[in-house]
């Protein structure tokens, strides 16, 4: 049965999509905050911060509700909300930040923290993620796709659905938690299926998928670019075919997220028999935040009416310290107060019991009317040793350009800021299996960044004295991730390395004798 037909027959309504289409972002978000506050008003968090007083502000008109909300409730980093509240929920306490007992926690270390974070996943959040996933699937009707895709399966390459039982709760990767709780009607389309999805050994899982690939008719693939590319290479090798379309002729769509797809695009397309559609998605451990709503737009639309209230913090020295930590008195804005083209860190309040919680991502609005955004980096993944303000967005674009310059594939890279001659330098670690002259590569990266970023260009003639480039086999990056226990699922290699993580990486390279400074 066709996927879209199944959705419609199961009574999946388009009401939420239409509501966002025809209601202002401010009105949607005001309603969302009110519902979140009412639902959580009798939790320990809600009583402690007097949600009743905040809710009375909705009667007053203007923005009295938001004034009370932002004044009453402090900003929360993970460490603060975990120490003060989530730790209690992890110990089995009920009604802490959201009604009921939290039965699932997503383990998330992002790309910069050493230890795992425990992110609560409530029933309401699971339903919200499923609803947004359906909205994304329904948006495929806007794409010029072959009809066969809607008869085909969806391959979702995520974490293991075999969750660890820890006392009163289960823990695991968010993708594994969601896959383990898929609606019954969706299981007909879902691959690799429950048995393979439970496998916790990543290499074995990929091998099993490669062997079974010929039995499936896949139209949509979902997953982090690095691991999807590795899987497709395995399938092509195992079945001795030239490209993935020889085994999945109806493959039309790749849904990706977690990192920018640009560094992977060139290598990815070599594995295809013909062009496909790419759809970007913004699914964090804290919730489904945005997805690409239109073809040929490399932007995503914020989901404004499905369990999340957003605040935006201008990403500048006034609101963040030199290490990327948010300041307690940081300026926060509602969605009607932001401007296009400026960088903002995101705060979430959600139906998973996050309240004014900074998730660490930095975004930029491309359209206020349609709430369209692009991700430009993370609060701690910007390099600004001396005012160069180099974003991950700049880095991704520079890598994309040098790939075109030299006709090479660079799926992985990382950058570190280091002391140099009493001032500073940038040290690039570039992952490619193609031959390239390191000196020319260094010059081109530097040249492109000067064009992409005016501050960088200024500092290259001042305090940013040098650029170093190491060219490494791509496997080196994945071997390091494996050594950290971060293989597969939604794990990705950090684009900016600092402090202990950088030391660990350098020690790893020294041990493996792969690093040669240019």
C-alpha cells in the first residue's frame, strides 16, 4: 500500500500543517508556550517557578506573559538543569519538570562533551516527533518524485533499538528509542526491521543490512551522511554492483541531518546511478526542531506548533563568553523580534521538560515570514581566537569549494585554534583518500575563507599568523570515533576541537603515526 495513501487512510490530518501555514509565527508560539505552562503547572518545576503567575500574564495583553516567563525562570545549560531537576527524574521521581515519570532518556554527548548527557524523552515528545515526521513525509508531495517512491520502503539507519534498562528507566540513542516505538502502521515501510535494528554491534548491523539490501525496495534513506555513505559503499561492494540504484532503482530521497551535507555531497553522488532529492532535517535529542519544507531551498522551516517554544539569543560577546558559555543575563528574544541574517543561539522549552534550555546550536533566519532557518554552527564550535569569528558554516563552505577546486572528496575535517609565535594559528585536519598537494590545499582553504569571512581576512594580516594543514585518511577519523565508543547512529565527528578533546585527538594521531604537519 502506498505510504501517502496509508497516512491518509489512518486519518493523519493536515490540520497542524495548515495551522502553521495560515497563522503568524508569534501567535503559534504564544499558544504553544501557554499549553506547555498549563500542562506543567503542577510539576515540581512549575510550582517552584510559579507557572500560575506566568499564566496570568496571558490575560494582560502585549507581552506581559513573556516578561513574566523570562523573568521568573532562569536560563538553563545542561549541567544546571540536570543538577537541579533532571537528576531527580533519572532517580525515578515523578512530576519533576513534566507530568508523570520519565521512562526513557536519550544519551547524547553531542560533539564536544566528554561524558554522556541524559535527555528526557516523554510520551508527549515521542508523539510530537512522530507528528513532525509525518508532516515531513507529507511535504514530499511538493517534490517532483516518481510514483513508485510511495510504494517503497524507508531505510532508517539509527542507533540500536535494544535499550539499556537502568532501574526505573531505559536509556539509549534517540533514534533507537523512536524506532522501538514506531506506530504499527509504519512498520510495514520501515527497514532494516526490528531484528536488525536491535543489534548493538555497529559493524555487524551494517553487514546484515548489506546482505539483505537486495530483498528490499528502498525509496527513502534516512541517516547521518558519514554512516549512510559507508553503508552504501558496503552494499555496492557486497553485491558487486556499480552504484546503489542497481539494487534500489526507486531510491529518490535522502533525508539527512546532524551535520552539513556539503562536505559529503561529492563522494555521496559517486555512489548513485542518477540524481536524487536531498532533504535536510533538524532532529536533536531534545526534539524535532525543523525540516526542509520545499525542494530547491537549502533552508528548513521551524516547527512552531508541536511541543516546543523557542527563544533566541543573539550570538555575540554581549551574551556569550570566550568559551561559548551563555551568560546568565543574556538577552533573549521571541520569534517576532529576530532579524534575518543574524546568528542566534536557540533556547527550548518543551514537552519533554526542558525549560529555557540552551541546546548549543546557532541558527540564522533566511525568512521571518515563513520561519525558515539555516544552521550556522554551535556556540562552542566557532573559532575566534583573535576576532576572526570563523563559523562552522564558513568552514563547510570552504571545504566544499576546495573539493571542487581539486576534484577531490573530503567527507571529514576538523579545525583547532593553537598558539603560534606569541599569537595564533589554525590547524586543519583534512580527511581525504584522494591525492592532493598539502601546500596548495592550505593556500586554497585560506584563500576561500578570506572571501567568505571579512573578519578572518583582517586577522590573517594581524594576529592569525599561520595556517597548518594535515591530510589524513578518512578512516583515521572513524577509528578515533570508534575509540571513543561513538560509532554509528547519530554520532558525528566534531568540526572544531578544543582543550582536552584536541589533546586526545593529537595523542591518537601520534599513536597511529598518521599526522604530518605541512
